[in-house]
C-alpha cells in the first residue's frame, strides 16, 4: 500500500460518524449527538443526570417559544428544547471545537432554522476580545471570555495555554442593536462571567416577555451574590429548596448550583 492509499484510508476512518441516539423517557423523542471524543460521549450519557433541574425546567417551556442557550457547549439543552418543545433556540458558543460539534448536532437532528447557532461570546462589552481556553477539545468547558483566564473557584486571573479571538456582545445589545428576538427563557452557564452578563442585561431581564432565567451560581463568590441581588431587584424570585437540591456538596464544583429565577 502506497502512502496515498494509507492517507486516504485514515481520512475515511476519521470521517466516519459516531452517533449516540438518546431517547427521552417521557416523550419518547430521540435526540442524536455526534460523538467525537470521550468528553462528548460523557455529555450525551449524562444528559438527564448532570443537571436534572435544567431538563425539568425545559419540559415546562411554552411550545414554540424563544430560548437563549448561553454557553451552549455542544448543544445538549439546545437540542432538547427544540425537539421536546419545538422551541426556537438561539445557541451561543464561542469555542471553536464545541461550535463545530454543535453545528453537526443541529444538522444530524434536522434542526436547521429551529436552533440558530452563533459563534460569539456574551459578556459585558461589545467588540473583539479573547476566549481563553481550558484545553482544545470538543465537549470541554471552563473557557473564559476576556483578557485573562479565570480560576473557576475564585475568579482570579490565571494563565491559559490556548487562546482564540472572538467577537463578544451584551444581551441588551444583542436584542436592541442586533435585533435578535427577545427570549422567553434564558440559560446562562459560562463558567465564571455570569455576573458580567447580568450587569449589561437589565433591559432584556426587565422585559415582560421574559418568563424565567436559569443561571449557574456559586454563592461563595461575591460576584455571584450580586447576581442574586440584581435578580431580586427585577422582581425575580427563586425556590431555596430547589437551589439546595441542586447545589454540589463536594468536588471541584462545590458550592455551585442552578438557580431558577421566575416571576
């Protein structure tokens, strides 16, 4: 076998698709995910167990409503919302490997037009900025928009090995300047800069069309305490028992919980 044949064989092997088909136990709908490494396999396998409050919340969505998935990763919750509730989903994921897999998942599930992906960051400023990467593989998280990478526990600057240039904007600018539809539901899970996003989202959060917002919060961080204060000032409330149930009791994510704000 000559070298051209060897290369062609390896290209064919690399281009072979591995699809995981996950059946929703309630609706029996099937959600398909492209498996490109162990991280994406883990995300597909833990779809219903990693963040059960998120799954339960999405089930309550009004049919065909607008959902912002901020920090979509490979699109687990974007796909679920679009398939289960016919939601119109705007998925925001700046990391290039995750975005590639997100696009593959949209195509595999025939959701072109139902899930609209944007490879941009959502933060507190509009313009060109950096995405500091935890690593360079699909399915990973802990990437940080801004000048520096951040320690996930205390948000202090740390060095990152990889960096990607991206465009970033605010939620308020997204809906006013860029004319994206106002959401009825918002999920924010961006590994540390949730407070920055909230600080420049007052108009969107004040909208009467917005029903609820799910935010990953760590109350051990002063920045995250400000999120709770801001949401309360906008007449949102949350269930403390839900938060206590969702809070991680140990491990690298100790103290984190999904806060479901509603009004």
